[in-house]
């Protein structure tokens, strides 16, 4: 699932394709759980509107239009937001990749999983939102309308202070990993960067949150910001489906210390990385480096 770094990379690279451009036509698939606002409403209300700015809140992208309405996008687990001129094998299904020659795999044509296509009055590149599993979301908010999804988000992971994290852990019996995944506590964290940050902080993910010390909270908050900033610098993690709007892969997956490295040697102590399930989520850690 794309986490804060992948969403921020998407924001930085898709913003030039949205900001200042006027929508001319909207193409959608039929109504599904992907659409929090019906496709019919989107097709009726969006044409003629101009994008003013694109912001991010946690894992959500929030585009403000010229009438002060807001288009909210969430990539879900497999969502891909990209330019119609992007080229990447990750934009093709496994079936398409196997049926095409390597040189043909880089060309993408909208398919049944391309649920939203934004066409613009200037005739330039379209912006496409593709999601195979339909866990992504599209929501159009009227001017001044609040969103429960946005309102319930906690502090941004890139702004998380040690004091805020320490306060959030007090009296909590859930594991520190579960606490970091709680978007109402820390907005933007997920499996990859919570595992990586906890490794760097030397804290085992199975530890009860209430037993994490103030000093450890300081290290965890610092490492969350460090790994996320580094991931943004390298273009995010392209472990599975993530591809940047221009079709490029991220590079942070090559710098992982523990995430998805079960059974491999720890780069620090040489011990074997272990995998456990916490709250139905895969979790990776080094038993020698994390206490």
C-alpha cells in the first residue's frame, strides 16, 4: 500500500499536470466502492473547473478547484495516479505483461481498471487513476464541506514530535507497531516505514506501546521522519504496484533494513530477520537489534 512517501512523490510529480489546468471531460468506469462520489456527479460537476493547488494530508491527496470545492483521492492498496504519457510495465496487468513483447510492455492504454480519466481543455496529457483492487477512493467535497476521513487523521508523520508520540503511548496496551499504524494517531505511516523506523530506533514492534520509554519515543519519531524523508528523496518504494506519475520506479526498496526481508541476514548484526503478524499485518524485525 502506498504510504506517505509514495503519496508525497505522487503529489510532487502530478501537481504540474493539474495545477492551473481546466478540466474538459471526465471518463469513469461504472459505480463501485472506488467512488465515494458517484461517477455521474463527477462527470456533471468537474468539467469546466480549474485546479488551483494540490496538497496532501496523510495518505490522501486533496486538490482544490477554482470554486473552492475539493477533489480528494486515496490510492488504497494498488492505486496508481499517472500521466497518460507515462510508460512502465507496472501499469500493465500480469496477463498483459506475459502476452506482450518487452518493448511493447512500456506502452499503456486505459483498461478496465482505469476508473478515472481527467481530460483537459489545453489538449495536453490526461491524468489517469488506475486501481486493480478498487480500494482507492475518489471523493468530491462541496465548498466548505467537511470530510470525516480527513478530520479523523492524527498528526502528520513528518511532523510527529517525541512529546506527541509519548503522550499517545501512555496507558496503551496495543503494540507500538499497531499504534504507529493507527491513522488517527500518526497520519501517513504504514507497514514499510513503521518497520524500518522501529528497527533504526532499536524497538521491537511487539512491545506494548505503554512500555515504550520517553527516550525511545524520541528515537522512533526521529527515525520515522528520517526514513520517510529518505524515501521521498529516492522516489518512494516500488516493491509491488507503486509507480510515480511519470512512470519511474522508486528507489527506497533497495535500502530496506527489515521490511519483507524474512530469513535474510540483518545488515547490522548478521542475525536473521523475523516475520510476525500484528493486527493482521506482516511485521518484520531483527531480534538481535530490537528489544
